[in-house]
């Protein structure tokens, strides 16, 4: 095991306090880590966040057996940006992955898998990837597969079974949905066998043997299991549609594919218990962003609008928005014997915290001074008093607001104009729906947060221009589009070649 300490992130301010009684001794040995991620699952979709229709008994059990996060943030309002930040602990704007199918995860980035491997772990990725092409010669989205080539087996994973983009949630290799005809690749070769039926089961059929092999070899493991459900095209099998027979056809498919995913999470937990590693395994679940569409699905079933049935639980905005409905996602974590049961954590946390937390878990000293945008929340997981030191930043070129910052109970939304046009301030603890703008009553706080946001954007600009790497690097995608004349942007943006 490595020894050392993780340095603090570049931006530090008190952001909240969580207190709980210290727990018993932590498990001996290097803990296993599993990061689960749903695709487009809304905050209000699982039972543990109040849904009384969609059956998610295994996720609900996780919430009872561990922590339910009430303010957990995906950071990205769409798929690929969140995934990039999840693996690196750095905001995706630092290397230009501002949208989907633009650029790739730079090889210079230090990932969760690279850190785990350096500590003696075996690493596996299963499910959706969306951080580059799987092949140098073909891609369902990238016009230049060679230039976008960055599969998981080239990004620090020992074992990988993955698709480049989303695929149908039932019979993923059927070819019936041409817009998402994204084949599975297994360690560099296109997979063709055992791809029928529920897609979440297809993924778990590969993930569990990876875990079994690691256990048999007495090797700690880290794995990312990223489901496609409930991203469009939304299709559920007959067994799961039958559970919702009283609902519309579109609801049957949407609700059914979520319950099918939930069943595979239960299967995974059973496997951990059967293998005797449940108490030495941190299992963490979240969604990559809020639900798709406008929340008003058409009366006739359409697999590409099936995810419109998703709900934000009353939060403002949906996928593609930096309001809470787009980036505040359902999340739970279980680590028996380390995480106390039936805990609710209101402190803001995010996918940016995964990497610093992993570093502290295995005693890995981060090797250079490049900025991290998350922080370790390991003390909080272990039930100890924890003060958050970093704010949680957001940026997007998709919709306004263009940027946001969460500090403690407050969230500033801004387009970063000097005039302040479009700026708004919300108290999230009292107003999770972001309905009451407090900027007129708290102007000094808003100014302070906006200044921090501006400093952070300039830090990201330096990263985007290659300031964090010792070797040449080609920026991916583009930087945040800022108002003309504002600091932090050069005269022209980089575009992917």
C-alpha cells in the first residue's frame, strides 16, 4: 500500500459540516471499490428518493444499508463530461470535453484506474464508455475514429467490456435502433456472443466474473460499471413490462428498464456476499445527469422519447441544464462495517470527489501540482466530522446559465457577464427547486462567489491550454464560450481536428 497524503485542491472555502459518531475499526487490507452509474436517471426516479411507482428494491436497500446523498452532483449535465470528471477528479472543461462525441479523454490525465493499478489493484470497466472511440477505423459517432481513439483498455483498465455510446436497453445488438447501433467491444475485439435480453444483465454477466477472478487471485479490484439504462432507446423485456401492465406502453418500457437495472445491482450485492468480500467493498451508485426530454412524453410509445418519463422530483431543469434537475442526481453508497446504516448526508458532494477519496483510501500521493476540483470525503464516509473545503463548479456551453458554483448552502448561477445579467443566487437547503433568487438580498455573497467562479474559469483556461502537462497535448473539443471581452477566453477556441 502506498503511503502519503493527498494535497488539497486549488480552491478552498468552508462548504459545510457533517457530524456523526466514529465507527468501529475499518476492514483490514486494501478495500475493493465499485462505482456504479445509471444513464439519465432522474433524481425522483428511484424509490429511495420518494418514487412510489418504479420498483427499485435493491437500490432502496442500499440506501438503508449505507448513505443516501440528498445533494450529490454529477457536475456534467450530459453523459461524457460527467464520466470524464468522474475518472479524473478534474472538471471536464480543463481538457475540453464540454459535450458528447467531441474529443477524447487525454492520455495525460491521471485516472481512477491508473491510481488503483499503481497500488496493486486490478481494474475493470463494464458498460457505456463515451470517452473516445473503441476502434481506429470505425465509430458510431466520431468522424475521425483514429483521432478519437481512447478505449478503456488504453486508459488504464486491465479488463474492459464496453460500448462507445448508448445502445438499446433490451437486445443491445439487435440493430433495430440505427441511431444507437453501438457494438460491444471486449479488450479490443468486437463482441458477438451472449448479447441477448436485458442490457444491464449483459453488462453484469461480464462484471461479476471479473470480480470472481480478482477474489480468486487475492487481488484487490476497482471497477466502473456504467449502465445504459434508462437512456434512450428505452426498451424493456416482457418480464419487466408485465410488472407495469397498468401503465402506458412508454411507461412500461421506462419503468421496466430501471427495475431490470436494479435487479442486476441486487445480483451484484449477492455476489459480493457470496464471495465473502461485502465488508471490504465500497459500492457507490449515482446517475450521470438528470432525465432526458421535457418531461412530457408523447402518447404513443417512442423508444427515443421513452426517457421523457423520468422525473426530477420537483427540481428545476432537466438533462443539459446546470440547474439542479440537470446535475443533482440520485446517489447512495454502501460499505458494511465502515459506513453506518441508514445515514442521510445533506452536505454537497460530487463525482469530482471520487478520485481524491480513492487516493486517501489507498494512501496514494498525487504525483504533481495539477489542480483537482474535488476533495476526499473519506472521513465523512467513515462517520467522522468533516468540513468541506472546496466548492463544486459547473460549466456548460449547452444552455444558460453557462456556469455555476455551489459553496455551502448557496448556489450561484451565472453567464459570467461583467454586468451581472443572468446572475442568480439560491439557498439550496431551503430551496432545492431554485425558485427564489436571493441575489438582491445577498449581493456581497454573490459577488464573492462570482469572483471565485471567475478565478476558477481562468485556472481551467490555463489547464485547457496545456499548462498542467509536461508533454505536448492537443486540447479536446472547445473551452467555455464567454461573453465578448471577458477574461478567461482567447480570441479563438480549439476545435477537434
